[in-house]
C-alpha cells in the first residue's frame, strides 16, 4: 500500500498571523456587542428605560418629604 505525500504548506509571516489574530478579536468583540445589544433591548422592553424606572422611586421620595413637612417634622 502506498502512502500519499503531504504537500508543504507555505510558511506564514508574522504580519499575516497578527492580522488574522486581529480579525478574530474583532469578530469576537462584534459578537459580544451583538449579544449585549440584544440583552439591553429585551431589558428595555420588559423594564422600561431609566426615566421610567426612576419615576416611582423619585415620586415616593418626594411624597415622603411632603408628608414629613405636613406632619411638622
């Protein structure tokens, strides 16, 4: 049985390896940003924006201040 000889691969240069590594890192960063954006969109749909979440706590604080002022303390 005869074996086939493998062909020699061309040697990569450092700039080529560095460029490929940079492309991989960019792809990973883009993927993570896509996931973060999707999670933030889902959270915004379910919980509302910052102002919508802040309003109830600010209203309660202002209400308690007015109640304390009416009580004379």
